[in-house]
C-alpha cells in the first residue's frame, strides 16, 4: 500500500486505515506505517493538553484523521450534553478531521452514563427523536455526521421497522451519512437469525461514506451461541467475504480496521489493513456518486 505525502489532512482517501490506540502511539510515530488514514475515539482527546493531543498534532501532517465518537448518546432521552458538544466542536476546529461519526445507540439515561452502546426500539417515535438529535448535533458542530449501525444482542417487542430501513430513513431525514460496520451487521444478523447479505445489499451506495471491519468472539451455551462484537480478534473469514461483496457493489470506500481489546503488535493491525486494501483494489471501482 502506498500513501501520498501530498494528501490533505482534511480528506479521507478511499483506502484502508487503522484505529489509533494509545498502546501504538510510539510505534506509529517511529515507523509511520503505510496506511491510508487514522481514526481516533473523539472523547480520548477532550483534555486540554497531554500526550494524546501532542501525538495527534505530530501525526496529523502525515495522515488524514477521522473522529469516531462513542459518548454523545444520540438515542437517549436525556438532553444532548452541551459540554460534550462544545469539546467535540473545539476538537474538530483544531484538527479538521475528514470524517466525524457516532452511533445508532444510546449510552445514558437519567444522567447516568453506561459503558456500552445500547440499542434503540425501532419505532416511528424513536426514529423521529433520533433524527431530531442528529440534526441538532450537526447544526451545532457545523459538520455532517456519519451514523454507524450497532451490534445488538436483543430486540424490542415494540420494534416495527427493520434496522436497515431505520438507518436509511435516519440518513434521508437528517442529511447524515452512514458508517457501515460490516462486522456489526454479521454479528447482529447471526444473533437474530437474519440475512447479513440482504442487509448490506439494501443500503444505498450514495449514503455510505465509511466502512468498519473488526473481530468478534463466540460465546457458546448449552442451548446455542451468541456473537459479541469484541474488537479483540482479527476480522473473521465470513466478514471478509461480506466486505468483498459490499465493495464490489459500492465501490471503494474509506475502510477502517478496529481493534480495541487484546491489542496485537502494530504490524498485525497493519496486516489487516493491507488485506482490506487488497480487496479495495481487486473488487472496488471508482467511488460511486
């Protein structure tokens, strides 16, 4: 994989990138691996100073940046956090990332914040509420957001709208884009007995601006198994196959390898990105409009 030094830090190329984690800071600065771009969790850089911001300043000249949030809690009924939005806007203004994303999920209730991305009931009421929150956040930030499909382990009896339709409608009504996580689609489909390929085939090409790939684990029980989106393993063979399918249909898209737990050496992570890059080259075409 090659990376042009002339690439703007304000744009994300349709290449494979990696999630930058603190354990890899020094290795990335020392070796400058040939990946297309870097993505960071926004909240890890909300501080007024310290090493994370210094590292990001050093790397921004060599790699386009994307900010991926996990704590805005767009699906909650709590008011959007003015402090969270303020810090995010300051971070965006400072680093000018090419993409800014969040999740189709909620993480707080009654002012209590939970350490997980929790699912929504897919109802018209929830859709209207979620869209209004995305619009509010986009208006404040002055940026179009990408919204990522979740991995889920239960469904609500109240849900009336299939998840893919809900996500598409969020994008149409709010003007946001979609961050399509292929591993999340596979995990949720396997957990709920759905068709992952049909889900992916239903997403309009023009809405997808980024793709995520990650690993999962299988928890086995006497009466079956459940897949957990752990971000602690290499990308599974089934997910690679789905990725090739989606790239063939959509064309090249910025693709991120996520690995957050049981982190391997940096060269293993880069190797996963290299595999994604080969699929982009072999199966992708020019970015669809």
